[in-house]
């Protein structure tokens, strides 16, 4: 039995750039500060993790619950506005590849994203790659990417796997996979890794990396 986990932004959906812009704008809306797009400077590159550090840096930890809720609401609203105006596209071949995996008896699939659940499902739906049967773990569950990935593994439903593979597009995805001992496959050209695909039109290559 093989478990295959997927990041969402930049991995399944062409949303990395506008997602970053919406997050920066939402933070400025609520806190009045502009945060840079270099997420690698944060300990936990997730929506919750980044916001926790920003709140601490501003000395506003005592008001973190209210701030977090306000930023999340503004962010989700901005993502919805962007999608309504511009739409959002899947990474080439993503729907077909996911459909192929879901149809296999020896594969379990789950989404593990550093984004909040509301925006994650919104983007998947808009890109036409939402699957009701696929479990999702997100930054709404935890601020740590490794904890999100572990939770996705648990929600996938089978306790024992012969292999666990994570598809991602960021250095934090690769690092988290190494920490957990997961097999890692990079998608796109943002990072380099020994196992990489341009997109899911290279399905045969991706299946080989999984061990199928």
C-alpha cells in the first residue's frame, strides 16, 4: 500500500503567486505592516506559522487569536475575489493524475497544505480538481508543516504503508519530507531535487518515483 500526499499551491494549482500576494495584503489590512515574500526566513512556512512569527515580532502575542481570525477572514476574502475575477488553473495533468491514483486499490491519497483549509478547498474547487474522497490537512489544523503532513497521513485512513511520497514545489516541502523520512518529488522548476517532474503530463515518471 502506497500513500501519496500533495501540497496544493504551486503543486496542484497555479496559485503560488497570487496566494502570496493575498496573504501579504491581508496582513497589511489588519496589522498595517508589509511582510516580504521570502518565506524561507520563517521557521514554519505555513499561513498560521508565518502569522504567529509576525505577531510575535510586533509584540502582539496577547491579541493573537483575534488577529489571526481577522487576517484569515481578509485572506480568504481576497482569494475569493481574485478567483472570481481571474479564475485559477490546475497544474497540467493534475486532475487526470489524481483520478488515476484514486482509482488504484493499492494507493491512498491526501492533501497536506500549508494554507488554511477554506482557501485550499476554494482553490481546488476553482481549478476543477476537488475530490470529496481525498482527505485534507492544513494550516487550520496546525502551524507546523511536518505536523500537517503527519495528520494527512493519519486522515488518509490506512495505518501501514510500504511507501509515503510527498509532491511539493517549495524548499520547505523538501525539508519537511526529509525530516519525516518521506519520499519527495518536486513539481515545476522552483526548486531542484533528484526526483522532479515538470507537471503531471509526466505521469509515468511520477508513478515510477512513487514505486508504481
